[in-house]
């Protein structure tokens, strides 16, 4: 039913007068000047492509959902077409411990921003605009990354610096909210 796979024998290395310590490498092949090592590790965009597509899809999904959802007067979130059916609480810190987490309010903040209400967005979470900007910036960045030959158009460090800075700001904001 399936074609059989035939394993071909690997030729034994031959020492053609190159000395007793000559080694055989199956990867020896003529190299073009483009193949020469540059001292810096080169990345292909291929390993990153699935990751960039996933981040792009999630970012678009978050922004579309922010437009489709609605914040009710009791601060619960519902689908705009079904305002009487609120979505369940997703923050397990709030459900189990009764404490807000660093991200509590970001969903409502995104929704208010998507509906053009900056004041309500800032009232719910003071850094919601920054995280929304971070999510929105993923769309052009991921498209750029997918077209980049390296898969990392800003390099390896810059995206990490931005992500870590955002996380530190969220934690600092959370601590400030807990203390006040």
C-alpha cells in the first residue's frame, strides 16, 4: 500500500593523502560567498512565520472583539447584540481570591476605546490605552515581519524590551491600585 523506503549505504570516509587526522563531513559542499559565515547567526523567516501569523490573528481578533462587545452599566461585558446575557468573569484572581490582577479592567478598557470613550477607558484601567496600542501595533509589525528575510525586522531585543516594559508598567500600576 505504501511505497517502501530504501536506506542507501553511506560511503566510508576516505583519506586521500590528507593526513591521519582528516575528518569526513557530509556537509562539505561548495559554498557561494553568500553562504560564508558572517560571525552573526542568521535566521530564516520560516521558523518565525507561524508565530507571526498566530500573533497577527490574535491581534486582529482582539480588536474585532473589542468592537463587537459592550460594557453594561453593572461593568459586566456582553456581546453587543445580546446585552442581557453577560459573559462569565474570566479573571480567576477576582473569582477565587476577590483581588484584581494586573490585567483586571483591560478588556473593558479596550471595549471603551473601541467605542471611542477614552474617559471611560482610563477610568477602568489607566494603562488600557497603552496595551491597546501594543496590540494594534502588532498588525503592521507582524505583516512587516512576515515579509522580512530574517523574521525579526526590529532585531531580537527590541520586541522583548517593549514587552517587558509593558509588563513592568502593568505591575507598577497594579501595585499602585492595591495601595490606594
